[in-house]
C-alpha cells in the first residue's frame, strides 16, 4: 500500500475545502484527481505530500502516519520520496536549464543528469537561461527536475494547463513514460477533460 487516506477533512476559517475523503493508492498506481477549479484538487495534493496538515483524519504513506511525524521527519520523507511538477513551474530564473535540474539533485537516488537531459530532448537548450525558454521547454525542464531523484511518487498539479491539444498530449505522454521508467506512481490534479483517458483510476472532486 502506497497511500491510505482515512476520513480527512480540511477547513480554513470554518470553510470546508475537503470533506470526508477516504481512499487508497497502491504501489505503482496512477491516480487522476479531477474536478472544476476551486474544488480542492490542489489542496488534496498538498495534503498527500505533507505540505498541509488535515484538520482531521489520517494520511499514511507506506508505513508512515503523518500525524505521528514531526516537521523535520515530514520534510525528509518528502525529499526522499516525492517529486513535484507545479502549475507555476518555480524554475530559478538566473540559472540555465541544466543548472535548474542539477540543483534539485540529492546525489543519493539521482539519475544521471546528462542522460535525463538527452532523454527529454533538452540537450540543445541545456545552457539556455530559464527566462529565455519557451513555455514547453520550461515544462520539460520542470519534468526533468522532478524526476532527477527517481521519486516514488510524482505529484503534478495542472500539468497541461494553458497548453493546446498537441502539447497537452506530449506533456502527459512524457510524464507517464518517465514515471514508467523510474517505476514511480503518478498523482495528477486537473480540471482538464482531455487527459482523463490517460488514467484508469480517476477521483472526481
């Protein structure tokens, strides 16, 4: 069992964001969290990754129950096991593409950066400053940065937002392909109907 979620709720100032969610995610399983904007998809990803604490209920990753861990232990668990592709890519503007990937490497479980750059078709732009990258190039750098430490779980928040049909398919194909190579589970939150067919397991919000 990868994740076990029991009766989690999340409230902000007495406003319910997540109400009574319980589900499980098995090793190697990919999950699409789908629903309209504002329904709590990103909040759920942040809860699963330990970036937020539920108001009530329990979240367990493998044998770790989040409520039993302190902040440092949660941070270490996240760093060792999770990779993130954020809706806002958060690349470092004063570094080039390759440096943005290298800086995420923990040198413990890290893939070979050169091989990763080659695989993702980034060789021609590895020395290009982030501010000069196209949106599609930036997304591929963000995917590489996420994968460099061979995470057990890849969290992707609206990875196809703002992309046309062709590029949306390229990006989701790329993420799924690389998740298979690294034997990672992929958890995606999106309102994008176009990518539902890529997932057999869909959690509607």
